[in-house]
C-alpha cells in the first residue's frame, strides 16, 4: 500500500510531499526539496497495525 505524506522542508519551510510504500520496513532516504533543492534526510517507519500512524522523521543534513 502506498500513501502520500506531507511535511515541511527544514530549510525553506514549504510544504512538500512524498509517497511511501508501507509494505516495506524502515526506509531511509535523502531527497532534495522540490522547492529549494536542498537535501533532506527522511526516515520512514510504517505503522505496526492500522491503529497506529506511520513514523516519519525529517531533518536537515547539516545538523
């Protein structure tokens, strides 16, 4: 199952989105912001069951 998640870029503060496949365990990405093109570290952990929300961690690479 794929879901779209919205989050705020830690550099330019614009709302951007990504599509994650919840059939895979912990996923780590480095993606460029769609607006400012700066690299963002993204960690995604799917929900353990339908009662929980997936966990998404967004951070700057220069932190």
